[in-house]
C-alpha cells in the first residue's frame, strides 16, 4: 500500500511540475518585434485564449502562451490614435465577436491581436 501511495504522490508531483513549466515566453525588442511575435505564434501554435502579452513604456514586448495545435492564423493590427474618452467601435466589434484581444498600447496607438479559426 505504501508503494502505491508513493507512486501516486510522485505522479501528482510530476504532473504539477510539468504544468508549471508548460508556458512559453518571448521577450521582443526593437523595430522587428512584430515579425518576432508572428514567428513565436507560428512556432508554438497556441490557442488564442492562452496568448497574453504586453508592451512596456520602453518598447519591450513580453509574450506568454501555452503551446497547442491551433490551426488558425494570427494577425497583429495597429489602430493609431485610440480615442481617450470612448471606445473604438472597430476594436469593440472584434473583441465582442471573440476574434480579438487588445495586445497593448504604445502612446495613443493600440495593437490588437486577431485570429481566424480553421
């Protein structure tokens, strides 16, 4: 009985350790960060709900995702001069439709990550 409990405890610990290390991370910087983001998403094929990221005030881009087999296509859109006092109706429609999320802001500009499902 001790052997079975030990094996179950080891399996649980191993499963927990694997899930903690499942996410992939990418730090991007400079004028080619959008290309780097595209390559990162193509490599790991994450499901859209597992992609999260942000842009710092210094222009550093940080992205996390959980690798998967997503067959769709990602696109990063730039919407310049987001209104400071109201929603951008195009972005609102994309997010409401479940096909986009705000990736980050740089000044008044907003980057929106969109995807198509296959």
